C-alpha cells in the first residue's frame, strides 16, 4: 500500500559518510519504499518512492545508470490503501462490535461517517479517528484534509496512536495545519512508543534527520528493529542497510543484511529486490545464486523499476543467470531508455545490433510492461 513517510535518503546520507562500495557488473541500486494511511505529503521530510533520486539522476531529467556508493533505505512506502476488510478496528481505538466501524468495514462509508460523527462531536477519540480517516481519504464524503486534521488533532490529544501518527505527518507537512516540527516529533515518538509500526519507522527517520552521524543512527536502530519485526518492508530494508554498513552500534553482518533484503523483497519492495539480486549474483552474504538473482531482477523490472530494467538488460546481454538473449537485452534497455535512463554501455550495445535484431527488440519492447 502507498503510505506516507519520511525519506530514507536521510539515513542514506548518514550511513555512508565514508563507506564506499566498489562498482559491480550489476551495481547496487539506491532505495525506493510501505505505510497505511492517507497519502499526506510532507515537504522535505516525506518523499514517495519517486522522490529519492535514482542512480545517476541529473538535473536535466536524463538518468545515467551508475553504481551507488552507499545505497541506504528510502522513504516509508506509499502503496494503495488497504481494503476496509483488512483494517483492524483497534487501529481506531474501537472494538469490533462498534457499529460505525462495522459500517466502515462493509464499505458503507457515508453511514459510518454519520454514525461516527455524532460520537466524535461528543469527544469519543475512536470515532474522531474514524471520521478523520474517512475525510482524509474522501470515502463516501468529499475529500477534506483540513477537516480531517481537526479530528486527528482531537483524537491525538486523547492518545490514539493512529491519530498521533497522522497528525504528526500533517504537522510536518504544514499545508492543512500550521507547521510544527517540535510538536510532530513529540507525537511521532508517542505513537512509536505505543507500538504503531509506521510511527516507529518514521520516528527513526526523524532521529537520523536530526543527527546524521552514527550516534543518530544508533538512536534510530531500536525503532527500525521494532518496525522490522512487525514485517514492515521499509524497516526491513533500513535494517539491511544498517547491517550491510556496520553502523548504529551494529557489527557488519552481510548474512543478516541479505536475510532482511529477502524479507522485504518477498513483499514486492522493488529496491530490496534489486539489491538482493545483485548480492546473489555477487555471492555477498550467502551462496552465489545467479539464477535466483536473475529472477529477482526480472521481478523488479516487470514491476516497473527502471534501474532494474536496465540491469536486467545487462544480465540478458551477458547471459548471467539465464541464456544470453540479445533481443531481450535490447528490448529491456529500450523500455528503460524510454523512461529516461541512459546508459552509454547499453547505447553502444544497441548500436551494435543488426537492423533485424533492432526491429525485433523494438517489437518486444512494445509488449513488455
């Protein structure tokens, strides 16, 4: 699901103020990101996956695929919102029998809003959170983030972690309420301590943002760990980078890092898929497995990751983990190039194809995702 969050690029800059990784045949990519809530943007702090620069991004919008010196996690992911059926009523501080939540769960959003609004006006924090959720997502009622902020604020004051997290994001954003970084920090920490995994991840991001050095990362690690333990892919990726670089009080452990990359990759976290593919091909953190590495790269490429598409083209070109296929190599590079990524090596490769091979590559590219 697409969720709001703080950029892991913050941690990236911090982690590697000195750890450079040598360029590989298939360079390690820079991260991209999960979080369950309305997509509230947070300037400077909140960046969706497209917000962090890809490897070799330039001001002109042209991208050159280069190795990333020290790839670290990126933002809290932001994927499609969960279905009502998947939402736990405890998220709103309510019990399963609550009629407003029951209506919400069945998709009767207008009914849920009407039922919850009366209770919200009478000070019920669970109802206030539900009303805010409906308004912030425009479910059965007009989208109204400013009104949602009011209800999130009231529920946050009464200690509802979900509202604390959402209102903290709004305070960081400053579009619908007055920007208040200090207040956001306090609410994010409270929600994190209460066990909200998105708040744990984002509070860790705030800590790294405030102190990009190893001390700041060390303070953030316990929150990353707690969120990772719940299965949050963003946090799993963050911890993979912590172990890969041996920072934040953790000894470098490529085995643990690779295991965490695999956990995030299995959740379709494309940056983890690219990193895991590169590690498998290299044999880093475990046995060398060219076929599995190829398959992970292919999965990320088919999911639309441009860097993965270019790297998959190179794997086809070199016959790494698969049979050599110049047509597919050319096709995948054409797809990546159309998205704005330019790789001089692959441009030379394309120019070396025969006219018939180029025609076939273009035809295949038109049928690829």
